[in-house]
C-alpha cells in the first residue's frame, strides 16, 4: 500500500489541481465570511464601520493557494499584502494554527488584526504589513541579511529560503520599491520573489494603462527575471485555435478600465463588446459563439493569476535558481464576488443576500459557515486533509530561538578631556571593532553614504565592508593614501548603502529581525544625519512596529551643527524619539554617558521586553566633567541625573539635554550665588523620563501599586513652587513638560525656527540658547 495518502488519492496533475481549487474555494469563503461576520453579524457598539477588503482578498485567493499549498518551502518567509490578511488567517485556521474565536473577533479587540502583524497576531507572521510598499521592500533586505548570515557562517546553507512578497499592483507606485531595487542590484540580490496581484485597480480607481509594460522593463534593468502571467491555461488553449489570435490581440489592447467594467457586467456584456470589436473576424466570432454567457465570462476572467495550473508551473519553473523574480499575475479584483471588477470595490462589502448566494454556490450549509471543511464533500476530504498535513511545516513553523549575545559589563569611556559625542561614538565603535569579545562579531553597521562623516569609518577599517563577492580597495592597492580602507568581502561587517535613508531603516528592520527570522541575533547599528531621519520615518515606524531591534545614531544634530546651515539642523527629532513606540531616545552630552548608554543599548536590543534605541549626537567638542563617583550612572540610565544636586527647598533648577551643556553650566555658575542650592539636571533621556512618569500616573489611576517615577523623585527636593529653566538644541517641548510633574513654572528654551549658518556663539544668541538667554529666562520666571 502506498504510504502517501496524497499520492494514493491523487494520481494525476488534474486531481491535484482540483484539490487546490477546493482549497481556493475554502479560502475565498473564509476570508469573505470573516469580514462579513465582523461587519454584519457581530454586535457593533459604537457605529464605527468595521471594514475589511473582500475584493482584495478574492483577487489574491488563487495566488495564495498556489503559493502556500504548492510552492512554499519551510525556510521561505512571506510578506502578505496587508488587505489580504484575512486569507492568511484562513490558511492558518485550516491548518489548525488559528482559532475560530480569533476569526470571529477579526478587527475587534484582541482578535485577528486587520493587517498581518508580527506582534499582535496569534499566528506566525514573518513580516508585518500595512503601509503599502514597505512589506514588499523589506523582503529584499531580509534576503540581504540572509546572505550576510550565510557568508558569516551564522546560517547553514540548507536553512536558506526565499523571501517572498505578495503585493498589490498599486504598491508598485511607492517610491521605496525603486530605492530598494537599486540597492538590491548593487548587493546582488537573490532568493527574492515578488508576486504582484495585478488586478489593475488601486483604492480609488483603475490603474494607469500607460504603465502596462514599464514595470517589467524597470525590474529587468535591475537584474530581475520578470514572469508575466497574463493568461490562464484556458485562454492560452483558445488562442491556439483558429481565430484565437485575434482574441489574444484584443485582450492585449484592452484598457484596464474596459477590462474591469466588462468583468463587472458579465458574460452578456463581454459578448456584446467582442462581437462589435471583432466583427471582421468570423473565426473568432465562431469561437465566442461556442460559449454561453457563463462560459464566456469564465474564459475572459481566466487570467494567469486565477489559474492554478499557470501559477504552479510558473513557481516550479522559477524554483530551480536563485534569481530575484517578479511575477506579474493578472487578476480580477473581487473575482467571483458581486462587485468584481467594479472600480469602487476596494472597501466593498457583500450584503446578506449576496453572502447567502455565495454560501449556496459553494455548497456550504446554513450553520456550517465556520466549518473548516464545509463544502468540500466526503470524497475529497481525505486528500484535503493530506494536503494540509503536507504543507503544515512549511506554513506554520515556529520562529527559531535566537540565544542572547553576552555584552561586556562595561564599554570603556574614550579618553579625551574634550570631545564630542559623535567622536566618542566613533571611538567606542572602534574599540568594539578591535575587541575579541563574541559580541563584536555580531555588530553589523550600516549607513546611507554617511559612514565616514558619522565617524563609523574606524569600525569599517577594522571589520571591513560586507560584499557577497569580494571587492578590493583600489586606492590602497595603488598606494594612494586614505584613512578609509574600503575592502569588502563575505566577512565584512558594514553594509554600505546609497543615499536613501528609507533603505537604511528597512535594512535596520531586516537586520533587527535576524534573531526571529534566522535564529542568530545581530546587533545592528545604523548612522544617519539627524535631520534626515525624517526621510525614513515610515520605515522607522514600520521597523519598530514589528519589534525589530537596532541602534540608530542620528548625528550631527541641531543648530550646533553651525556652518552647515538651516536645512541640515534638526529640530523635531527629539519629539520623534519620544513619540515613537519601540524606540528609546537618548541625547547624551558627555562621552562617559554615551559609553554607559551604548552598553545598556546592546542589552536592551536583546531584552524582553526591550526595543530599539536612538542616540541623538553632536559634533561639538565639550570639556568632559570630572566625576567624584559613579553615583550618577544609575540615574543617567533612567533618563536624568543631578550634575549639581539641588539643596532641599531650592527655588530653581536648570535642566538641559545634549550639546548645549556648557551654556547651561555657565548659567549655573552665574546664578548659584544668588539662588542657594540651585540644581543642575542633566537629562539623558527625556523619553524614558516621560514614559515612566506617564506609566506611574497610569498605575495610580488603575489602582495598581502606587508608583513614583524617576523624575518625580529627582524633582522632589525642590521647593514646591520652585522654577525650572529647560534647554535643548531642538524642540523646546522635549523638556517643557517637566514643569507639569509637580506643577512648577517653566521657561523652556530650544529651537522652533529653521536654523541658519553661523558659528555657535552667533547661533545660540540668535536662537536664545546662550548663557545670557538662560539668565534672562530665569529672571523672567521670578518677576
Ligand atoms: C502607505 C500607504 N498609503 C495608503 C494606504 C491606503 N491603501 C490601502 S490599500 C490601498 C490601495 C492598494 O491597491 P493595490 O496595492 O493594488 O491592492 P488591491 O487592493 O488592488 O489588491 C491604499 C491606497 C496604505 N495602506 N498605505
Ligand atoms: Mg490592485
């Protein structure tokens, strides 16, 4: 007896396809029903539309069937088009890794998420998606990370898989796709598949005909194989018959909107149009006349992306090599649903009557709507079970455990009585590069063409550039002197990116998921000019949302950048750092603070709960403080410490963050005789302070253990009506809230206008950040 039930029950390819078609019907139903249930059946308590995308799911049902139940291998990872999320949940439901309750609470509190989420969903999700384009592009970076791990011996070759994106055609409009294509080409991208659900519709309308052929050209230029799946097997068979060619030509010339509206109107409309347009082609008309309206409709919607045979053959054909491949699979948005092809169907929801008709058409009995095998029939059920069994491992594999990387208890403070935080950062990284400790091998640095100017050059000199195929340092070979030694190879630890900050964040996100994706943690460190963080904000948010772990260094920052001028002088980045979940923001002033924070950061990247870390640094050299003891360290890691502790009942404190420390320290010296016990607070992380303060308030509110936050304790010794002057080279709101902690009056100094060129004395005077400004602000508070 044959041991393989699938082989036993399914002798032919036709049987196999019939089984996949049954799967496709199951996925169509479960996705449509999940959305219908959330919108029409579940109690709605607030009148807010629940939503969901039945049309976008229907469009991708065949593709996902072919991928998940035919092509997928256990080491592959998939980013699913955000609004096809219900299909992914349906797949896991059939495999037993998703519960009925989760489907029934789709888009509800604690239920299956609207869009696949690594952190919020109960099923394994390889990549969170939602912001269109990002889920696509990160698969290319994940593939580069896989190559990095392979080359470094962190991943055995048999564990390598393909990084696959299932994407909508409108995602091809997102610029980040093309930035990533360029970077991918430079890094010899491989093992990456993007499968486009080419339904010729976006959210608002049908998409532009003029782009028909261009996408393929662009990808081919960037080294991709492009596989266009325009026609299903039935269409291709008909094209081969006499008269078929004219129909093929007609389809080729048909515009997106025409194809969509005819699909919506159905067989009779197709017939009227084809008979009119092909009036001079009797043999073609004869072919059409053979088909009744339903068969004609079925033929015209037999597109590549709805033909399991076409899809599975294409996937098989591409599986033999590692070339990055773009599959353009033509589909119908809302296929087989009442609003199919209609340009307004993006958020369309079926009515009760329409879902009932679909249920009946699929042979599902009333009351069996959630039955996994409803409508399958007894005959097919054993083979259906066997198919699920066969694919279970590839689809449901748990993420590997990635052991923690031990971090040294201390990172040494760089020597130097006068130095900037950016220079100190470079020296600490250089020390790491020279270290034999295992953690140094796990550091991966990356930068969008600002490696040298953010002081990462020393690290790169020691550890080299990562290149899959070796790259010699031509300048060194030709004995041309340069402090930067840029040889590259498989053991290199710096991934140099072109100037596309968005790519930096996608790269950091992919590196920061190396642990859960591949079982080896990396310690990614990315540098960027602080103002240009804004260029990659959505990708930063995206990385944090999926709990990727990385250290981001924004440097130089603020008007302290001086002569570089206004557009380079960051203002709002501290507020970005404070408001971004999953990212802890620090702005140290001194080298010893930085060394302490970086050690903490390498631990925090691996902690649970933990997260990513953002350091806002500066090129301004500062005199380093002489410390009596290490007592400040614990407080600095909580967000602030008293550089000059206040006396109990003091009437005033000055608080500052970062590079304007000298101005504030001089103000302190000037005021301390007049204001006895004047305190000077060094804020290392306004973010940590504020979060902990909020959390403490929340815990009191929820009646849990009464908590006092660090900032409440720090400000405790001041007189209740003491005044605060805060100063930061950035948005003053970063620190102005300190006054709310105990209800104290605040003068919040900072920048809220664009900067300009100048030396620091001029700029600090102009922007009210110099010592005089601080004295002035203090006087005003006491008036
Ligand atoms: C960055 C971003 N902008 C806008 C949206 C809102 N949005 C969600 S889906 C969509 C259209 C997607 O069309 P397509 O990719 O072709 O997918 P389809 O639904 O047609 O399969 C838009 C604009 C979003 N999710 N992300
Ligand atoms: Mg579309």
